[in-house]
């Protein structure tokens, strides 16, 4: 039994090493968007990554950039304690409305009534608070957060208590998750369908050389299978991420770049069940770069 476990560990280790090598040596196409700001993308076919086809887009920029502004924007700023239905807009629409150069979808939200389902603070103002189902408990994705303070992005681990996010000292706080990597240590994720099934994914990471990466992984088609969170973590590690966090994914996964065709949508959103650029889902908030 011990020999079997050792062989299994070696097998998994070698597999992960091979996948990271495939990612690093892929034929990435790079477009310069500004000073030290680039867009990278690759479409891996013939099931060469995780025995699957994958379409990946990355925005890479120095963290705490002097030339660009990082921010979170909501489809509306109406507080969730009102009874009115909240506005939902496409990522590309919110980004264009605020004059963003690039953006990705951000936090989890109520697809029926609008508004974020996790704590959201923008510019020091609380836009949404964490929602609970009947009994007070921590939502599975509300145990970590992305913050922006003085134009620097940080990814932090939360506490196992309700309301911890209100004590975070940052002007912008987006509760999201799960957390994938912190200080170069991979998080242990529970076995759930959300974690272990392949879906389109959006995530953010800070690299060991202090670059910010915004990543989208397309899915739900034969051209792009999507990733499990373990596979997304392997991708982040291969990209030199020391901290990485999962955003809302699935049909929400969208990357926008100003001036690109298809209204700036450069990935393949899956909400229309077609591998094209027209399947955007309306969302509650985005992470943007101006």
C-alpha cells in the first residue's frame, strides 16, 4: 500500500510538471496594450493540456502601475437593502461606459435580482453585503478577497467568521474565491462539483515579480473544455503566480479589450452555447484597467 501511494504521488507530480511545461512552452500570441501592459492568448488543441482543448487569455501588467488605474465597477451602485431589482449589464458594456482599456468579469452575483452576493466595497463605499441562505454561515466563496489600495492589488485570506471583510483596510474590497494560491502555497480545496467539474473560469493573480494577471479560460464547448479549480491552479503556478484567486466563472467569464473587434470581447463567452464572441452574460460587477 505504501509503495502504491508513493507511485501515485510520483505520477501526479510528473503529470503536473508536464502540464506546467506545456503551458510555459505554448505558442502564446502577445499584443502590447501599453507600457509594460500586454495581452497574451493561446488556443491549445489536440487535447494537449490536461488531455483537453483549452482557450486561454491573459492580461499582464505591473502591479501598482504608474501608467494605469485599477478598479472595480458595478453595474449600479444601488444598495441591496432596497427592494428594487438591481441592474445587470454585460462586462463589455460596463467597461465601455466607464472608459476602461480592459476588463474582466469579477464577483458572484444574483442572476435573477441583480447585485453581488458577496461583500463589495468600491472607493470606500459598501455597495453590497454578503448574503446568507436562511441561517448565518459563510458562503463557500466568501473566505478570501481581492483588494485595491493605492492602486496596488492584493489577494488575502479571510477568517472563519462572519463579517471579517468589514475590517479589511482597503478602499476597494471584492469578496470572491475560492483562494487558489497564497504566498506560493497551494490551497487545499474540498471535493465539490464546483471545484472538480470543468467550467469556464476567470481568476486574478499576483506573480512573484509583482505583476498582476487577469486570466480567462473558456469552456463548455468542444473547442475549449474549461478547467477544474485544480487545473486552474496548475495554470496559475506555471505563470509564476504567488497569490491567485478565483472569480465568478461559467457563462459570466468574459475578457474585454477596448478597440478589439466584437465589441471588445476577446474570449469566447459560453452563455449562448456557441464558440464565438457573442455569448456574454450580464453581470453585476467587473475588474477594470484604465
